[in-house]
C-alpha cells in the first residue's frame, strides 16, 4: 500500500472515530497504535511507552499546570471584577463604552489567565448583565465578550502557545513575546469597530455619562494586583531573569498570594481550583500523548515528507499555500477545539511551512489567531457554549449572531499579521531571543 493511500485511509478512520463520539485523545492514540500494528514492525510498539514517558516528563509541560492553576486562582480572586471596574470608569463615555470596556478588560485579563474560556466566563459574568441592564443590544453584549475572550490565548501567557511550542520545538519565550503586538492590534481593531458601529447605529448602545476624574483615578488602585502579576510573569521572561517555566511558577505563587491578600482563598475555592487544574492538565496531556503517537506513525511512514514534497512541487506561490493552510485551520476550527487542531495538523503543516521559508514564530501567531476564530465558530465554538452556561438567560441564537460580525474582524486582523510579519517577529528580535 503506497503512502498516499495510507494517508487517505488514516484520515477517513480519524473522521469516523470522531463521528462516533470517541474522545479525540483516545481516537488519536488508538489510530496511532493500530497503524503501528498494521504498517510498521511490532517492535515499534515500545515507542508508545517512550512517547508517554517523554511527554509526561518534558520540562515545558511543567509550565502547563502552573499557568492553569494561576488562571483558576485568578478567577476567584476578584481581579477580573477590578479590571472591569477600572476600564468602565475610564472608557464608558465612548460610543459603545461598556462593550469597549469589556474588550479592554478581556485584554488585561488575558495577560494573567492564558485561557480563552476562562477569560470569556470571568468577564462575561460581570459585563454582560451590566450591558443588558443599561440597554445595550444583546448581540453586541455577548458578541464583544465572545470575541474578547479569544484574546486569552493570544496575549501571553498562553496555554495554546505552550502546546504549539512543545509540538514544534519553537521557543515558548519567543512565542509569548511575539503575541503581544498582534494581541494589542486585534484589541484595537475590535474597540474601534464597536465605536464606529455604535456611532453609525446609536440604537446598539445608549450613551453613557462619564464618571468624575477622582473616581477614575480611584479605580486604578484596584488594578495594582493585575499589573504586578502581569509584569512579574512577562517582565521576568523579557529581562532574562526567568524561563517560561520559572515564570509560570512565579505567576502561580503570586496569584496565590494575591488571593490571600484579597481574603478570597477559602478551602472550597482552593479545592475547586486544584481539581480543575488536574482535570484540564490531564485532558491536555492525554491529547498530546495521543497526538504524538499518531505523529510517530506518520513520520515513520514518511507521510509529512510526502505531503511537503507534493506541496512544494506544485506550481503555486508560497502565499497561496499559506492561504490554503489558513482555510484548512478555519474549517477545522468549526469542528475541533484548539488543542486538537494543533495536535492533529501541526505534524503535517509545520514541515511545509518551514520548508517554504516562513518564520516558525510568526506561524505560531497565525495558528493561534486561526484557533481563536474556531472558539467562536459553530457548531463547536467553545466560547459560545461557555457564555451560554455562564449567562443562561441569553439564547444561543443571540450568542452566535452576536459573535458572527466579530469573526470577520478577526479575519482582518489575521490578514494584517500575514501581510506584515514583522508585527509578530520584531519584538522577539529586539529582546535578543
């Protein structure tokens, strides 16, 4: 059986397993195991244990539970509420000010959470009821939070970037730094678009009076913890004081201290945070191990090399190939969660990208923005369901309808990053990485 036939067979079997409702991690692992038995020497079965041991003891993977624990502790420490209060006091006078405040709050919270669902859920609980109470269009209210939450995996620290760096062996520190400017650009595009939309259609959001300057400056006292935590995490990496793994430990420790100072560290809250940390970490670890087993099979069969050579031999420009890759990632985002997309696609797509001469750090940002869009695209847009669970009185029709216009804004942001790669590569270069 030739390589192309085996590749098609594996793709069809994977689609079948997913259609039957098999957990993605187990589906990937089972497919890799079956492929080793059918197409390789049985002596290669020991590689499964080798892959599991190597993945589970990899230093980069220690970063994962630490950042997840930090995000869980931050979620009950009240920092999200404090950031929203400050953003509201400073920006509420703008057209669509509360929605813009929500985007800014999501941007700030993303710098200390690393998780899109956590950002959407935490900020949505505070801002969506407030916007609806003030007479904001329901779709604008939920749409701004759905898309704002996606910034949680672009602005560092980012759990998604950790997985990308682990799979591709690209520096996680470089990826973190590279995400800052694109993340701020996307946040600016979202805020500007909301202001212009409300200016053109005042019915979307009623005018809100600004607050006094004394209250504005007073609200800044509430965000000291956020600034201290964000600067400690990212600043320690920039300054070369700590590696990403060490910065994760710093973040987890400081978030714990902040929760204690805020007097919100109850035994039950800590217990729930630890349980969710273990659950999320275990899910990701199983997914990565299953993906690595399948990646070993694909590599042993020469499928990535076969696909790369086939793409390179086509008489089309490298940017045409990149556009095709983006379309593939966008379609996968409609059906799979971000981790699954990367685990399944990167072993095949990454060699193509590097062979064509694209910067691997820049491609990491492109992939992250693509999986961001997957967070708000039905039928499996995770942020859509997070908001439905967090704010039950909102219909799924309103959530999907509210997120749809923002999806096009993310596409515009992606195009800007693609046309100007230096937006992602300049800052890591300046930091001497």
